[in-house]
C-alpha cells in the first residue's frame, strides 16, 4: 500500500477532492491512504486562472422588462387563434397575421440595433396525422451573427401556434396566452436585450409553428440548421414560461424546470456499447447544457431555483426540443415548475364553477421576464465563451490516475481549459481546476472508476463553455 507521511512542521494538506484543507499537528505523523491523496497535475498549468465571472451578465439578468413582455403576449392573444391550420390571409386573425407581426417585430428590433438581426422565414409544406391537408408550416427566425465564430449557434425558441380541446379545431378562440405566447414573447424580449451587444458566436431567436400538430416547426428548423452548416451548440426550447399557480395549489414564482435527455436520442449501436461499459448515460451534451444553465442562474440571478429534471420531458409528453435531439443536437426544455392543466389545451368555458382555457389572466408577466432573463444570460454566456472542446477522451483503466485529452482549439479566444470531476452519484459538477492551454492533463491519484470527468473551454472574459463528457456520449459536435 502507498502512504503519504507528513512529519513535524505544520502544513496545509488537502485530504480529498471533496474536503477543504486541514492543519497537521506540530508533532507526530499524519498518514493518509492513497484514496485521499489530492488531485495533482502531472503537467504544468498556467499559474493564474482567468476570472469565472463576467459582470455584463448581471446587467443582462436585470434587463428584460415585464411590461414589454405583457404587451407582446396581449398582441398574440388578440389574434384569436394561432392554430397551425387557421386563417393565413387575414391581417388581424389567425396564424398568418401572428407570424407576420412577429416578423415585423424582429425587423423593428433589428432597425434599433443598426441592422444586427437577419430576419428570415423558414417554411415547408407538410401533411400528417394532425394535418389532414397539405399545409405550409412557417417559422420566423432572427439571426444575430457572431463576429468571430458565426457558424457556432445558440438558439432560443418559442411556439407560435395554439390549440383548444380538439387538436383539429382551427377556428375556435384559442388565446394560447401561456402555451405558448409566453415563449414567443420571451424570444422577442431576449432579442431586444441581447441585440445591444456583440458576440463571438451566433444567437438565433426562433418562433416555431406546428408544435401542437406534431413538432413540425422544430423538424423544419433542425433541417435548415444542418443545411446552413451551423454548429448548433444549444437549443433552449421555451414552452410555457408564464404560469406560477399549479393545479396542485402551489403558487411559486421562484423556480423553473429544465428538462434534458440523458442518453442521446441519436446514439448509434456502437456508441451505445461504448457507453454501456464506460458511462455517460447521465452526461449527454443536452444534460451538460442543462447543468450549465443552472450554474449560470446560481451565479448571476437571485430568487430563482433551477430544477434539473433528468428526463427528456414531462412524463409521456413532448416538446419542440425533441426534433433537435433527434437530429443529434443539444437541446433542452425550459418551463414553469407548477403547471395548471385546466389552462392547457382547453376550450374556454366554465364548468361546475371551474374556469378552463389558456387566457391571459393565467400569465404572470414578472415571472416570464425572470425566465427570459435566464435564457438571455445562458445565450450570452455561451456566445461569449469559446466552443466546447472536441475529441475529448479519457484514460486510466487499472491505474491510480486519470488522464483527459482533447483537441486544442485554434480559436484565439480560448485561453485555456478547465477539467471537472464529480462523484458518480452527484447530479452536478462539484470540482474543477484550471489547467492552462494544454491538450492533455493527468489528475494523479484520482481513480477513473470512482468519478465522472469532463473538460470545458475557457475565455479571458470570464465565460466557460459547457462541460464535455469524454467520448461520443457527451460530444456537443459530431
């Protein structure tokens, strides 16, 4: 057995990755088992680590305005119905009028920032189980091109369309105030806030259609992203970010859920076999994106608890992040914690004294502003940070130490890397250290079997990419 023996003079000795420091006594021996030896660098690292704090993100967290969001939601509600099969010719009613207003609003925002947004519509004619006749499904997106890394994309989306009880009813009044005018209003407000800044990576603000009919808009935009050659690093799907009063009687304006896939939907059979023996079922890119969102909220926001829900979506249900996951892209769902099912997919009515329907009275605009802020700092932090590392691998089988390797970036904004580790039962990353601008790093006396590991890229401006778990299981880019 290997021992570390310390004698005589007092000295700070780090006991384990979890512990802090303790002082050895003035006399006697301190004998520590090999399992408690600290993680030490086998390769030298830069002596000074960059700050992990970007002060601009505090300003962004406080910038979204509830009053503007309320105005946007009211405008969307006033279109009567935004059902995918509703009127497209009217200027005041139906989904056609709604999407033209959204397009005009994005263009107005772009005018105010000197043309910084490229506003386009992405459409496809589809037909399916919930679309009985060929129908054009139209997405409206605004693209804020990155200055140094324009192909790398982070995206915020909300859904234009609404519905009542009958999913094929395209004429009844369907306000869709929370589901999902709140998500579209959030994307518009995030564009207003972030268009005042310039970023390295590209930010896309998306209003998607066809969600209620079968997630058509997401599929269309995922295909468009690949055709454009975008490296999609993150999709933040916002679906219902306005309700604080749950059907369970809980009223809470200080928590939000973030759903993420654990195992990649697009995993191949060979990748599944590798993951089975090496781990990664809790470390897809989407899941580490969710962890990144929570860490940003913990740092830059107050009175908001991010609940990481370790499943793709609510039990047996789906959302517009799924098409991106199916395309192999990192995507999560952001939504309220306490849902009120009487206000979802319901005809507007009162029965037995219970009011049904997704009306504007069920939306808390301050809460929507808060969740918009969460999106805004998540988009900004990732667009200012470098791209996540690629070709991350790990070694350490039958060894007392663990070695991480990755492809060193040629991006000048990367000043170094940070390695992470946590217990296999820990839900979030608990330990990290800056290792400088290297392409491999060994954590001595940290046994690979007992921990999970990852690596992130670091910028001088204080922003860090999401953590990348080694191998195909955790890769952000294929």
